[in-house]
């Protein structure tokens, strides 16, 4: 299975919905709360997000090498099924 990492804000409703989607579908994932990181890590995360083609808003989810912006179950499923 592809590695899934959710980059979130700890207070974000859509970030919580994204985490809940993966939990309910029993898909393992890691979570990194952007707002709980130091400045250097936040800058690194923002570079990674923009380098993957996302715009800089939360949540963004890495599935393998792809990036999904926001809460988008259809895109999550599509990327998880692609080898």
C-alpha cells in the first residue's frame, strides 16, 4: 500500500474530516500538524507541499508521490488504487 501522510492544522475541520476518512476506511496514515511544528519545519513542509503541486492550504495529503489538496475522497481512492 502507498504511504499516506496528512499535513494538517490541528484546529481545521476539513483536516479532521480527512483523518476520519482514512480511519473509517482502515487506511494507515501519518499526520503532521503544521501549526505544532517549529518555524524551520513549517518552512520545509510548505516547500514540500508546493513542490508537489499543492497551493499551500490545508489539509494536503501525500499518497505515494502525489498530493491531494483539501478533502477529496474521490481523489484519495483514485490515487490509492493506482499502482
